C-alpha cells in the first residue's frame, strides 16, 4: 500500500511540475521565459533554471563584474560577424540566446555597447581568437583589448526573475514522458497479468470443486 501511495505522489508531483512549466511558458510568460542549458553563469544561474525577462533601458543597465545586470542577448551572430570563431560559443545557432553578465559599457554616438562575460568563464565574450587553426594544431590569442562589445540592438532584455531547476523538465521532457509512460505501462501490464492469473485460478478451483 505504501509503495502505491509513493508512486501516486511521485506521478502527481511530476504532473504538477509539467503543468506549471506549460502554464509559465505558454500563458503567463510566453515571450519572456528562457531556459538555462549551460554552466557558463554558475553559480548565479545553473543548468535547468528558468529565467524571466525584464526590460531596462540601455542607459540604466548596470555593468559590473560582481553585480552587473545579466543580459539576454539575441544570439552569437553579432560575434560571428565580428570575426569570432563559432568554436568559442560551442557552435551555437545564430538565434540561440546568450545569457551573460554586463561587466562594462560604453556609448558610441547614440548607441550603448556592452561587454559581457559568463560568471563561470575566465574571460569576456569575444576576447579569444584563433591565430592558427590547422588540422589538430591550434594557437589561440586571448586579448582583453579586442573583446567584442555588443550593441544595445542585440539585447532582448535583462534577467528579472530566476526559477531554480524547474527547467530540467524542459531539458529532459522527452525522457520524463518516456519514463512515466513506461512505468504506467509496466504497472498496468502487471495488474492485467495478475487479473488473468486470478481468473485462471478461480476457473481451476471451480472445476476442481465441480469434479
């Protein structure tokens, strides 16, 4: 009995978490919810966290290594256009958002530019380049003076709210569904087999009594 109650509680918790994530991502924060899938912002943001976007004017965005605003960048395309090899961004697709902290800012003309870095990364974004990239031989240059400042036009917003770990449902959703379906299927099959065995036993007992 206890084991069945435990299973029911487990399924109930999983279903509630799935419902919460679906509600958050499709209703409440449809265009403002982002999933953390890397460890570049540890320990501030962890893999599996969900973050909600907030809007802040470029001039008000705080830039600091320790407590600067965490920016949501459209993707790595701007870096690629400025000569940064996709290797340094893990070959991210152009439209994959990057969520890193603003550590410096400057204004050129009427546009604000931001230098960003993951809290778990040693150097700012766009500060590494290949000097030599041939076969299995690589020579990499790290020059902070050549780090790429991202323009305000590439900024979608800032991280306003963090929901720890619930995003793992998004990362492992297919596996979770497969696991839940498999467990339910196994339990159902076990019950069917038990019923069949019970029916067979009853018929045998009935025949023995009548014989």
